[in-house]
C-alpha cells in the first residue's frame, strides 16, 4: 500500500508505514487522547453507565 499519497488525519503530513494511518507516534497519541477526552463521539442516544453495568450484571 502506498502511504505517501494519504495524509495523517491529525496534522495532514504524509503517513508513516510504522504508524499508519498517522505520521508519527505523537499524532497517534494525540488521536487516542481525543478519544479518551471525549473529543470524538459516536452518534446515538446518551447512555447512563450505571444502567449498562446493571444490565450486564443481571445477564451474567
């Protein structure tokens, strides 16, 4: 796969084979931090974590 034609989704520099789809470990870590910090979201109804935990506990 030719990664030079695609860009890093964080900084838009050329991708690196080692860190695809990112250009570096720094951009890879920045992207992960965005997920952890609620910088990204998946569309859907809000969910109460307590309800999920109780449902999983009841099924187990």
